[in-house]
C-alpha cells in the first residue's frame, strides 16, 4: 500500500503571504545617529548631575554647623532649598 500525502497548497500560500504581509506592514524605524552633539549632551548632563550630587553632600555635611550658627532649631530645611535654588 502506497501512502500518498497531499499537502494543501492553500496553507503554504497563507504562510508565505502572512510573512510578507508582516514584513511590509512593519513600521520602518530609522537608525539613531549618535553624533558628537549627542555625546556632548550626554556628557554635559552627566557632569551636571555629578556636580549637583557633590554640592548636596557638601551642604548636608555642613548643615549642622549652619543650623547652630543661625540658631534655626528645627526650621533648617529651607537652607538646602535656598542653596539649590541659587546654585
């Protein structure tokens, strides 16, 4: 007995058309060019964040002395806010 296996051509056609439909309907995303301008912005933002963190550590370390000299008691939170607003 010979067994004949028949393939359904409509399934093969559906598979091939589904793949091409997906490829053609996919949005084209342009590659992002990381130029010198991009890296200059990233470096500038990094340096600004680093300097802000350093300034915050200085104010936090010096805050107990500032509070005692200005005799502020518990109302010391405005010192850090004023420092960062003016900096």
